[in-house]
C-alpha cells in the first residue's frame, strides 16, 4: 500500500505561474490556431464523402469559430485591441490524411489548452481555455471515428 507522507498542499497554479505577457501570447496563438482550424475544416467539409463526415466536420468547424470568438473577446478584454493574425493553410495529400492531421491537431490543442489553464489562477482565462479544451477532446473523438470509417 502506498503511503503519501508529504501533506503540503501544492502551490497554484499547478504548472507554475506564467507571466501575463506569456498568457497574452498563448491567447493570441489560440486565436490564430482556431482561425486556421476553421479554415482547414472548411476544406475538409468540401471533400466529405457522406453525411456523417459532413456532420462531424461541420460541428468541429462551428466550435472552432466559437472558440475564435471567445479567445478574441478575451484578448480584447485584456489588451483593448482587436488581434491581427494570419491563417496559414493546412496542407495535406488526401482526405484521409487531412482527417488524421485534424485528429492530431485537436489532441495537441487540448494539451496546450490544459497547460495554459494550469499556468494561471485567473478564472476568466482558465474558464475560456477549459471551454475550448473540452470541445477539442470531443473533436478528437469525432475525427478518430471518421478516420476509422475510411
């Protein structure tokens, strides 16, 4: 049986505090990443072979647009500025390759969002990143399902 002897409560945030400047960079990165994902899913949507694929991809695309809006509002709230960003199109060689890339991107985004949450005590930032993280995990499950149908 394992006995835990250190009864000290861990310091918050769990991953250690990030500077406010770093947090703003993470919010900005999230804006650009969400805009890129929405554009990417628009491409995949045009290639979707059946109603299930269209439904899951459209759902993920709509969520990404909502995350884009949430992160943009968060950025504006803290900086008073509207972020200017560019979208770099995602390149893939086949529809199946695109679905796999989407799955990988969603898992990476979920991990990044989790780490940001665990790097701040600001509840508005934590809640915004949590909201997006949960959706990204849902999308990963959906893209995995789609990949396995191909």
